[in-house]
C-alpha cells in the first residue's frame, strides 16, 4: 500500500475507518461544528424536528459575526434566538457580536488544532488548515444534522501539492501568491481537491500568512487546504493556551499519491490584482495601475489579521488618504483590535484618515461599506462578485493590504513598491 496524504489520514481519524482511498465515501465525526450569524436557521430546523438535545454540545461553536452588530430588528431577533438557544443548551463556545470573524476567533481561542476534522457554515472554513486541521465548508442542513447525529458523510478527496520556493520580492505578499495561483489555476481548477502547500517559502510563512493561503484555496474550488504544522504552529497554539500533550499532528507520507503537483517561483512574482467580477480574473498591478477608486476596504478573514494591519499602517505612516476616498479598516477580531490599539497601529491608520469599524466580517459580508452606482472599491477580502458590496453597477478589485494602503494614498490602484521607494528616497 502506498503512503497516505493528509486528507486520507484526517478522514480516517474522524471516521474510524482505515485504508481509505480517494473517492470512497464514509461517515465522519467532526471535532467542531462552526455556525455563524445564521445559526438561527439550524435552530428553527431543530424546532420543526422536535429535537431538544444535541449529540455533543461541546463540539458546537456559534459566532455572531456576519451581521454584527445587528443591522435591523430582524437581525437582532436572530441574534437573540441564538443567545437563548446557546444558554438553554449549554453551548460554551458562543461568541457574540463583539468577538470578530468566526474563523479567527476560534483559532485564537484554541478550538482549532492539528489533525482535527472541522466543518463550518462558511466556505472559507478551509482556513483551519493553517493549523494543520481539515477544515471544510458545509450548508446549514449539514450542521443541523451534525448537531443531532454527530456525523456527516464525506467523500475522500484527491490531493494536489502546491510547491512554492524562494523568497518574495519586497512589496509582494502571501495574498499576491494566492491571487496568482487562483488566476493561473482558475476558480474550478481544484474542485473538491485537498490542497497541501509546501516548499521553502511555505516553510518560512507565519501562521497568519498560512491563514491567507488556506482561506483563499477555496477560491480555486478546494475541499480543504493544509500546511504541515511546525514550530510556528506550536508557538501559535502555545499562545492560544493549547496543551502540547493534547495535539495530534498528522503529516502526509513521503510516498503519498497526488493527483498533480503545481510549482510556483516566489521571487518572480509581482503584486497581483483580481479584476471584476471574478476572483480568478487576475492581472499584475501594472495592468490596472491608475484605476480611480472611491473606496478601499482592509478587512475579512483573508487579510484583517494583526500583521495585515501592521503592513497597511507601515505603508500609510506619514501619508494621508486621498481626498474624496473612503478607507475602511475592519479588524478580524476583538483581540487583534486591542493589540493594534495598544501598539499604536490603529492610531497610525486613523491619523492617515482611515475609518475603523468594529471587528467582524464588515463590508465583506455586506455589513457597511456599500457602494452606489458607478463606484469602485479595492478590497483585501476574498471575493469580488458583482453586487457583493452594494450596487450591481459597482466594481470590486482585490489586492494585498500593502497594495490597498498604497492605493488609498493616491486614490488610484498603485503598486505598493512605489510608495516604499518614495520613503527610501
């Protein structure tokens, strides 16, 4: 028998079945079931079913992140229903509207660990692979079923290795790498594949950068994404308060079989931009430099982590946002916001002219930052679909935080290396 990929090992662990091969379907028991603001859908379904107990309440995590704080009475009612349900059922892992984006919050609180099998009502649950877990998005019906039965069926995916070697040039970041891959491979290029990131560049990435990688892998159709745990992972988990003797690290075998292997040379990359209205419509920044902007949004689970805010602040320091342009910065979590406030990062952003909003999904989920007809936003989010941020007659471009910050200064899409060069001179 040949060696196994990470996905095979993770699903074997969750299902209690051995010898799994791609294409095989099994019942798996997730370690964690994440549901966000729309958890009310699951609750209403349980009520219709007459179910009043859960399989394992300690595996339930509810985060009120997508529409926070409540935008209207209807949303407020949904939040209230979730709070009441969590209290009634004894849900310990309940995070209210002041917490931030579900994925980041769960990882910060030590609920995501290597080797785990995690499902969530958000397609970007692939982000959990940044800590060596198998994370995948599912619908509300699947979460409801898991609440009651503890399991769901899953098909073992084929696996693809993406090897990235070499250091990135100054001004080029993890987001640029992922946009390049998405543009090259396409939105459906890795449909239902398990993606394993490796290579010399990947080995040196921070956990935050790994989050960006695994988060955006979904935009290529990936079922899950994974970076092998190492010392950086352990340090992150230490900070999150996870005892090392509780970890179950799963590593792919050296002779595992992959559907394909993709290579990318890091030093050759330039800043990348996803052009309206699909994430895989990607060009180099030079191709769209000078495009007029009405708004810049720095936020989302892809790029609103602490180091993302630091990068944006470093670019904006000593500058002012272009007249007439709106710069919205939405930290990914309350923890990140507090750290950025303590270290002066938020002060730098505010002095440059940024508007800081409460932690959460923010404009990425349509909660504020909407555009009117004819307007254009450059965003660090993970999607640029038509109408996602207001009018269907508006445009969304995607970039790294550095490119977003540089563009906010000039009011047009700008190569961040130009701003850095000005400072050096």
